[in-house]
């Protein structure tokens, strides 16, 4: 599986490293053409040092999942739902 991390992906990884009891939960699935699925979700957990709850901050994210022969072949992570929609030429 190819994972596109880029600079945004590395930033997300750094943020999540500082999260205790962290998880990502899916809120909505949108089936797209070309065997792709757009998944909207959010992070939950708390800051290890600050104790702040992620739920109290903007933590809406998106993932574009490419599927072939029943397997995930590519995963593109977005730290912002609006950016995902814009990149795909879709509306919210």
C-alpha cells in the first residue's frame, strides 16, 4: 500500500505522537468513481503534556482510499476536509 505522507502527513504524525489515548473515528463514507472511497472522520484523545481534549479543538480529517481487488492500494490523508473536497472537485 502506498501512503502519501508529504509535509502534511509528517506534521500529522508529529501531532499524534503527543496524543494520549488517541484514535481516529470515521463519521461518513462517500463512494467515488474509480474504486475510491472518501472517508471523513475526527481525532479523539488528549494532549500528553497539556491535557487538552482533541474533541475541544478542530480535528476533522479526511482520507481518500483507493481500492483494487478488495485491497487498499493507496491512502491519501488530509488534515482538512475542505482541502480534500477541493482536491477532488467536490462540494461539502
